């Protein structure tokens, strides 16, 4: 059994470099991925490479909180549940917070699948 079967990951910087490499590994391990990045063309190419049944994407600059919120909502809508996420060092370095502060992630459930219970 794949180690990430039935898991969903939101991956920033997912259109290239470490983010895309992470997405490839996660997909091989059974996860669905939602890629977030600033280059729409590269995001579309990455989804094409990974397969639309395993990948989706949204354009967002991680320094824009509203854009990130929309990207997370789009990922939750596309996949139903985000249970893991990864942020590349490049995106963390562009963030207004200190590059020594690791990115944080919280569990997000789409309204259609939320039961009101935390797991």
C-alpha cells in the first residue's frame, strides 16, 4: 500500500523545483495534490504531468493572505480535504515572516464535507 493513500497535500511552489518534485513523490505514494504557485502556465503543465485525477492547482502569491485563503478553498473544493501541506523554502523566503520560521499548516475541510468534528 502506498504510504500516502487517501491523503491530500497542498504544495506551495508546486509548479517547479522542490515543490514539483515533492508533488511527484506524493503522487507516486498515493496522495492527491493541490499545487499553489504564481506561474499559471507551469501549474497547468504540472497538473498535466501528474494527471488531473491526482492533481489540481490554483494561482496565488504566498505573500498575499487573501490569495492563499482562496487557493486553500479551491484545493478543499477540488479534493474535499487537505490533511497535509508542504511549503518550499523559496516561498517561505518571499514571505513577510522570518525565513527561520517554518511554514505552518492547519487542517482545512470543505464546507460540503465538514462534520463539525475534529479528527
